[in-house]
C-alpha cells in the first residue's frame, strides 16, 4: 500500500505531467492575449474616428483638380425647338504646381492627427486651337469660365485671384457644373477664340489651402509637374503616380512628379461627364508613422513567446535544483507577463510609446524579480530570470523599431534563441528520466 502511494506521488510530481499541464495553461492564456489584442484594435478605431472628426472640423483631405476651361453648349434636336445642353472641357497644355506644406499635430483628448496649411503656386497655359467647333454644338464662348476643383472649400484660406492673359479675375464660389467635381471655385473668362489672343494664354494663381491627412493633385495638364516640400518627416506618397524625385530626411521631405497626357486615363478635351480626372490623382499622405497602437498590437503577437520562454527557464531551474515551483506560481508569472501589454497600451496613450515601453518593462521585470526572490530564496536564480526577461524585452523593442527589417530580424533572433535552448537542454541532459 505504501509503495502504491509513493508511485502515485511520483506520478503526480512528474515533470512530464507538469509540462502537459503547462502546455494546456499556455493555450488557455491565449484567451487574455486575444482579448488585449481586441482592446488595442478598439482603441485604434476610436483614435481613427477622432482623427476623422478633427479633419471635419479643420478641413478634409484635399484633392485639387484643374484649372479646367469650360464652355457651355447647346444644340437643337427636333423641329419644335427642343434642345440639349452640355459643357466642353478643355484641359491646360501645361500645368506646374509648386507647394509648401506646413504640418501641425492636433489633439482630441488623448488622440492625435496631422493637419496642414499649404501655399500653392499654380501656373500653366491653355490652347484653344482646333477645339472651337468641336462636335455639332453651338458653343457659348461668351459664357466660358475656368474652374478649379477643391474637394473641401472650407480649406481655402485667402482670397484667390486668377491671372489669365492680361486680366486678373477674382474667384467665385462653386464649380459651375458637376461634370468633373462637386466642389471648387470658378473664374468667368468670357471671350471669343476668334479674337486676338482669345482664350489662349498663360494663367497663374496662388492658393492658400488647409487640409488634413493628405494633399493630392489630378494630372490635368498635357504635361503636369508638381513639386512639394514640407517639414514633415513621415510622408507616404500615394495615388496613381509616384514621385520622379524625392528626398526624405529627419528634417522633412521634397518630392517632384512629372506626368504627361499619355500616362493618364482621360483625354485633353471632352464633353459632359465622360471622365473623372481625380481618379488619377497623386500626392502625399502625412502619416503618423507606426503609431503606438500599431506598435502595441505588434508587440502582443509576441506574448505567447514570452510566456513559453519564461516557462522553459523555470523548468530548467526545477530540473537543475531541488526546488519545485507550484503550477499556480507559473500562472501568476504568466498573468504578470500578459498585463505588461495592457499596461503598455494604457501608458502609451498618455506619454508615448517609448517611455511607456521603458516603464512597463521595468515594472514587469521588477515585479517578477521581487516575486522570484521571495519564492526561490536564491539570488543567482533571480538574476538569471531577470536577465532573460531583460533580453526578451530589449529584443522585442528592437523588432518594433526596425520597421522594414523586423520580420527578418525576428526570424534570425528566434532561430538563435532556439539554438541556445537546444544546446542548453542537450548539454545538461535535462530530461534523463
């Protein structure tokens, strides 16, 4: 009877059984990790909604289309006088844009977004030759007007005047028609192409424009050249065309685009609503690079790795010493490691990711060091565990900071770590039984 009790006790205390129980516990601990991951995503959605709200109050992302010369036309379709109308749209022969973007961070509560003020200088020329009698419409050149599409008129900062030929024309609100865009400003340029100069000529205008998030341009010129500079150091070039030249430094960026009419999906002249130039728009997004929610979400993915490696170190301690650690203490250690990710997210909303990571990791390592000091009564074991956790947290921080090379560095680091664990387990023959 006594031998049976001894066998039962040995079975209950078997390391194999404990490892099975720890494996089950590890799977169960995925639940709180997933819950924290969902919490981070929810907070990230709240931040995105706050950015949209700030953008609406400041100004929405801006899309600039134009200038475009528009000529109303009509034609009779029946003997009783019925007629139809349309608008002739003539794009500029050349368009040059030079812009300076001045970014600024705005906050709603703990959430931040990027808004900007910009100074744009636009110039180019129109050429009417060959389009005077396009199709069988009667074109009303005396009612011609130039429009500039601005996706959110609320962002127009100052009075806008168009220099066209020898005339200087003040802007009027509204796009005149909705064939090309819904919002914008217009400039009446009534003239006849038959007169000297006519509607041919150079144009220029200065536009002060506010916006949020992004600034893009439709390539309406037969040749379109756009040059943008800014002090923002995290641009994301977006749209149909990428810059031909760009320079991004810690002090800001400079970018240049060059697009011809052969690159785009719409012609130089058409009537009605047949094309949407803004679909080919290009420009820049002013992004908050790898914000703290993105980093926190990435860090949670390594949570189970922290737990497994800590379990492995504790198992080695048990096998190499006479001390035994109850499985309940494994659970407490796991919960402390999991709480790190929630603490990191909460602190990063207030003080930024890097300080939050330093405080959260130091607090977690300190808590576990004190716990193991009282549990194991052995200083060198506490140093081993604390050192292992410090290496893990430093490794994770490096992965989060590497951006483009994080996946490569992570795989190399994990491979080296696995190699170390295999060598340690083989050298000390941990599992002899």
